[in-house]
């Protein structure tokens, strides 16, 4: 399983990365959350077809675009993405 936070490198993207790491930890998933920022992050966002950032991607698919500080909502997005496997 692969969880990534993709973005430009702005404060919002970094914040989503930190909150996502917290959500993964609280879910007791032994998965590293990868942060892909800058040109690489923006390229990946475009490849996935997202129209906004940041993007939370699970197993190479968009789980969420935009930002929410709600750990519970992020957990729900991760759980839903995992169920699609």
C-alpha cells in the first residue's frame, strides 16, 4: 500500500502531510506516508487528473483533493480507498 500527499510545497500541503501521518498512525497502519512536493508533486497531480491541490493519493489513485484539518475525515478517505483494493 502506498499513501502520498502531493502538492506544491506550500504550508497547506505540508499541513495535510502532517495530519495524514497522524491519521495513519491512529489507524495503526504500518505504512509510510510519502510527501511529493515541488515540480515532482505538481507533475504527479497532473498525471492523476486532479484540478486542485493538495492531493491525498492511496495506491496511485486520488482519495481526496483540497485540504481539511479534520483527522477523522482523512481517516475515512483512507479507509474508503483501501476498501476499493
